[in-house]
């Protein structure tokens, strides 16, 4: 049986998408497309095709589900790219964050790529102290406060998206890698321990409390357990680390031309304590202090 919309064999929706070989999670009720993942109890109908006595032409046409895509077919509108559901942060895909707005949150200015519903975006100043630090250190983090009811989609330069949940904890994040975080978290721009302004760019955004934060990485990252061995990371490749870790700078001038991927990597951040360090497979663009 060819792909198409057919009566949902589980009974949880009016229609469910049959991809030609099996039932998918994409459903439609009253013209509204959503997802309803199949459960183990649904395993039997998942492997059964639509009833063979239903002529293919009687499969519900695409336009009947209210998308206005009559006469258009393809994987983009088959339902496999439909928005995910739920309240709060969810990965729409590897490079896009969807937030079902229930409570207000902060997002990186310019990161909104789409939204649905009644949503308000307001510039969020960081206060005089944060402003001065951002001007001196280059660690500026321009934010907008997002409130209302609806769905907001965020992305930043095709970077991969990762969601972390904090429970009365803290994390230090490179400002370039902050995509969004819940309003319940306290944030500030802090100097990395053991580093000064003269080293350039070693000021991070620190989040503390309970809530969620979405970070981005230039490619799949590695997460290092600092309790396993002495841990060092390039200052431009490191994305974030546990706020409880102690940091110092490690110089490697004698091997400066051999360490890292560029000509100037004579300094790395050294981590001590129990926690984790997130490192991306790219050094990005070096951040230097403003003169």
C-alpha cells in the first residue's frame, strides 16, 4: 500500500500517516497535525498495512488536513517534518530548538527563526555591570525576553543544539554558545579563574539555580569527565563546564606550534575537581577584548 493518511488504527487520532511500510508517529485530528508516538501496546497495528479493501483513492488527500498543500507531495510535507509538541524546550531537530512557551524565558537576540501564537519579544538589558564587562571582555550576550503563549523556534548559524537541565547547580558557558535559558536561572558575566583581561576572551556567562539552558556547538561535542584525568581544553574550542570546577591557565610555549589547530595556541584552560567539560570540534572565532 502506498504512503498516505489513513484512519488511525490505535484510535488515538482521526488519521495516522502510513509511510508505505509502517505506521509513523504523525497524526491528524480535526485538521491539526501533531505527533503521537506508537507505544509497545501498538506494536501489532504498526506492522499491519491499511486495510487492503480501502481503495488508494479513498485515502484522505493532503488538502483535507488543512495544510493547503493540495497536489503537492514529498517528504517535506509528509508529516515527518511537522513540529514537535509539548511545553518547554524540545529539540525540533539537531539544529533547531522549539520552546512551547508556558513560562517566560531568555533567548539570544536574532536567534528566532519562526513562531506561532501570541508571543512577545522584548529586549533584555543586562544592567550596567554586565554592560561594562561585555565592553571590556568581548563576552557580550544580547538577550531578548520571550513571553506569551505559542511556539518559538530558535537556531544559530546551523550549530547543533543541546538542552541541559540544572537542579540547584551552575554552569559556565561561552557566551557564543548560549542559545536560550529559563528565566528562573540567575546569570552573570564572570572572569574565568586564573585568567585576566590580558589573556583575551576568558570571560564566560555563568548560570546558576534550577531551570534549563540550550547551548549550541559547532559539530558533535565531546564531554570530558574531569575526575578521570587532568583535563585541558583550547580556550576557543571549550563550550562550557561545571561551575564548581577550578580553572587555571596552562602555558605550552615550547610546543606552541604543535598543540591545537592554529598558530597561537600556547595557552589552554586547565580544569580540576569533579565535573564535566564540553568541547566542540571547532575553535570558532577567537574573542578578543575591546580596546
